[in-house]
C-alpha cells in the first residue's frame, strides 16, 4: 500500500505520518509539506490513499484532492483538519473520510477500513481463492478449469478448512450428504482428488495440495485468499465481504454464520 500525507505545517505533518505508520506498518508512506511536490510525486507513482490537510498556503486541500482525482481517479482521499465546517465540501470531492486533528493510529486505521476504493494488496502467490460470493479459484489471474463440479467443491471445502487435514470419510460426508459411504463413493472420491491434482498440476501448482495416508489439506500459507485476509482484518477483505460466503455450497453456511457472529 502506498500512502501520501500532505500538510504544510511541519509538526502536523510529522504527527500525521507517525499515526499512519503506526496504523499500517507495512505501508510505504511519503510526507509532503509542499502540495506541488506531492503532485510531482503522483505523476510518476500510483497512490492508494492521500491524507490531506484542508487549509494550506497556496492551494487548499480540497483543490489538491480534485487534482489528484483527475490524475488518478482510484486514489482514496482522507481529509485531516482542525476545522469541521469543511466536512460537506470534503465529501463533494468523493472523500473516503474526514478526520479531525490530531489524528491517532486508531482513527487512521478506521478510515482505511472504509475506503471508497478498497485496496487489494499485490498478490503474494500464484494461486488465489475467492470465497466471498461464489467460490472461485485463479492461477496467475485466470480462473481454473475443473472437469467436474465436485472437484471444485472438494477444493472449496479444503480452502474452508484453512489448511487443516480432512479425512476421506469427512470429505465423503460433505460432498455426498446422504447415503452410506460405499465402495463406489470412495472410488468417486479418489477420482475427484485425482482430477483436482491434475487441474493444479496443469498450472504448476500441485504443491499446494498436501496429502497424507488418511487426510488431505491445502497449504494455506502458499495461496492468497480473501477469507484468510478477512480473518487477518486486512481492510480490502473486510470491505469486500457483503454477507455471502461460498454461496453455492450449503455446507458453507456454518462458516458464513461464524463470520457474522464473530
């Protein structure tokens, strides 16, 4: 995440930058006392969030916000000021939030959780799972192709288990909700696992599937996943959740209920 902070008062800028760094230690934070220098920086860098003082010499924060939006429409604007009468004007330029001075790490973190344009972090891994809404799986940004729908559901359940090992008996009970665990069903399950392994192998990702003699799991540390990021309270994932979790699978209702209650 890249963030800029602009305030023409040195002490106010230092306090703002300090609060931002404490709220998001992993972010790249750039502070500017001169709005013109901030604009020069933005002409060669994409910025996720701009924290702007409203009252500055030469150009107001409101005008600076308009110029930033013209240059990069996806940049989120958060105003930081000591004057609450500017609130209406602030939201007219599609600001994400309006903080009164002095900002704290807590108020900064809260503002970052309700951005108009959620920030999606750069992918860390080649494989990404989407759990909110319908479940889907991607390799290098392209949706995986499954030859059997049950193979995709099998993968979804492993993702839901967050790396915990799942026995063949548990998988059989989840994928086929009724009826005994027959030899035919066990054969079908082995075929599904083989199909899933082939799908992952075709994109060079077979290593994310961990199998022991009696259980199978996903290597949760080797994939990106909106649900996992939600559990880590990463803002984009918190914003993305709209009440639906793997909505095509009835067994996912238990996890969906735990998200709501937790």
